[in-house]
C-alpha cells in the first residue's frame, strides 16, 4: 500500500512550487477530465440515477479501449489507447495513479527533459494498452486508466535511479513505513504484477498485463537511451510510494 499521507503532502507542496511542468500538466489534465466527466458524479449535466449510469457507460465506450473493436481499422478506435490514458473509473483509481505519477514522474522528467518525457509517457502508455488489447483481442470489456504509462515511468525510474530511497509500507511488515532502495521496491512491485497478470482473465478488473508491458517498455527505453550515460546512484535522493498504480 502506498504511503498516501506522505505522497499527498508532496503533491500539495508541488502545487505551490516550481517543478517538472509535464508531470504537473498530466496530473492536472487527468483531474480535470475526471471532474467534468460523468464518472465523478460532479457534473449535473449528466443527470442522476439511470441517466448518470447510461452516461457513464457511453463515456467508457467512447473514450476507452475496447479490444474487440480496436482492430477494425477506424481512426477513432486507433486513438482510444491514447484517450484512455486520461480516463479513470473512480476517485480511488484516479488518486492512486496521480500519486504515483508525481512520486516517480517528477524525477524521471527532470532526467529526460520535458519534451522527451511527454512523448515517452504517451508513447509507452499507448503501447502498453495496445499490447493488452492484442492479448485479449476478443474481449468487449473497456480498458481505461494511466496505469500502463505510469508503469513505464516506474520501469525507467528503476534504470535511471536504482539507488534512490523510497519510503514504503508493506502489509506483511505490519504497515511500518520503511525506506528501501528503489530497485528493491520496484522489482518487488513488478514481480507482483507479473504473478497477477498470469492469473488474470479478460474480464473486468485490473489490467496487470498492461502494467507488466508498460514497465518493461519503460525500462528498456531507459536502458537503450541512457546506457552510455552515468546513472544516478546516490542513496540520498528521496521519494515515496509502493503499490499498484
């Protein structure tokens, strides 16, 4: 489970200070899109009760990835792995993703540069959702969320900052906040996603395969792009978090 109080504090401080603009813009865009959508329940234009449920279903179908429709060649269907990155099914889904994006995205953006990070995030997120759709090509379930892109950020972070310290809480350690090197936390997270993906079906739930693919693409990109450069190895770098995006 993520140390949400510490991460939320960092997110609040980020809103009142300078920092990586792409990471903050992505966070803001996800929040705004969710707030004005029928999924938040805040926009009265969508009505309530049955009307709201119908609007929510239509919203998922319009902006989310439907694997069985992705390969029909239409421009709209091919665009959905991009639009789905900004659609979240609930407040909890949104909060978990934006916390991870800030915690790990800020340092990755500073290392990559703003423009490269933006294309990295969108490209890896697109490919992660595309891979999930290819593996479940006959599924009619809608896939939404930024998890694939954020998993790619985690993979890149593992390569770029292997010794950065992260504050994490683990259920089997009685939820005590402990600090570990990033490589321990992120490899542990990746193994959990891999095991979950092997046992997951194509129905509603968490798209673990998109996490695995996104993480792998992000790590391989960072390895290929920066393997001739010196990686950041200082254990003094601080960040927080460990859980599923």
